[in-house]
């Protein structure tokens, strides 16, 4: 039996090298695993955190901001994943709360999922442009009331009353554009298929109906029929709503003061809408119900119609005095 003294050290050396490689590999796997668990582990916030990503922010700037606000654990890892996914970050204010991972953050930035940050603003039907500006100024922090009035100075009647959801950083220009565009979109079908009246007259009438007919849709349509009939027959409208638009109140002495919005002294519609009507009033202006009446009176939550002036006076004496 022979024994190779030189072979044993060589085998031992190879075995040692293999063991070292295995140890290094296992150490590498451990490091990667621990790092992955750290980098991919969800972030948990006990309360809402709002982060504004400015327009034009790069993925590096965004990552640094998110790491600073403790939304992610590593801006470098965020950048690597973001570049691999070729994301284009949508600017704006984001709300983060609860538990979420870095991949969820990246996806939200990619699609512009801002979370619960929207400001809800309700514009009541019939609101004037000035009233709308006051509502928006109260709700939106950086809203410029004077600029809004300037941008919408010829849009009375054409700002759609609705409930809107605005981002906190929305510009005044965007708000004005949204209200105007919403009006055009919501009334697009209504503007088609009629020829009896101009669209401008329809909107003026609708704005008057918004204040003069406060009941159901049928009431709006009957009052619409009465007012259109009075116009077509050359009679004065004699409605009070325009005085509220001009003076803020209705005063008996104002009825005797002539002016373009005084429908007791001038025939026809007012020069402009006296507010921003909703769909129901616009529809009523387009589809009046014919009736034998020429007068109407609101009292005690009810409406009373009259065929003649004497009927109207009797209604006033019976229900208002």
C-alpha cells in the first residue's frame, strides 16, 4: 500500500476553499435576505402623512423626499425599482396611512392614486358667480377669489352647480375651467334638437326658474310655461328674483326704480342669467307646460296659480295678508 504525502494537503486545501465559498455564499444569501426583508417590509403609519410631490420632480428627488418623510426605507432602492419599471411620477399631494410596501408606493405614484386628499366642494343650484367664489375661497387654501371672478366674468349661468372633488393644490384657473367644462359636458345633449329659443335665453330663463319655482319639476315647467307665454304676448314678467341678484334683497321700493334687471318696468328677459341653474331648471326652460295661468304666488310652502290679475290679487289677500 502506498501513501501520497503531497496529495493530502492538496485535497485539504480544495476542501477548505469549497467550505469558504459555501460560507461566503450563505453569508451573501443571508445579507440579501435580510436586506430584502428590510427593503420590502411594509411601512406602518399610526396617522395620516401627506406628501406633496412638486411638478417636475425627478425620481431621485422624489425618493429622497419619501425617505425623509419615512414613507420608504431606501431612496436608492426606490430609484432602482422605479427605473426598472420606467415609471413617470405624477405630481400632487398624496395621503399615506396604515400599512404599505415600497412597490405599492411606486404604483400609486405611477397612476396618480392620491388617496383621501380631495377637497369636497358643493355648489348649490342657483348660486351666483360671486357666491361660488365665496364658497371656493372658504374651502380651498390658495384659491384666488378675485382672479376667479375675473376669469368667469362673462360666465354667469354657465358654471355648473354640483359637488366637486379638488386636489389641495388645484389652481384657480383649473377650478374655473372645470366648472365651465362640466357645464358644457352636462348640457351638451340639451343644446341639441330645439329651435324655438336661443340657448342664451334658455339659460336666462332657467336661472330665473331656479329662484321662482322652488317646488317639484312639474311646478318648474308650469312656471316656465307662464313666463314664456308672458314674454311671447308682450307682457311684463314681473318676477322678484332679479332684485335679489342685483341688490341682495327684494324691496317694494325697488319695483319702481327702472333698470335693465327690473322686470316690472321692462319687457322680456333680464340681460344676463341671474345665477347658475341646475339641469332640472334648464330642462324646465326647454320643456314648459302649457296652462291657462298668467300668475303664480308662493305662500306657506305652496304655489297658487291665477288666470287673471284679479285671481292673483285674491290669492295675495287670501294667503299673504
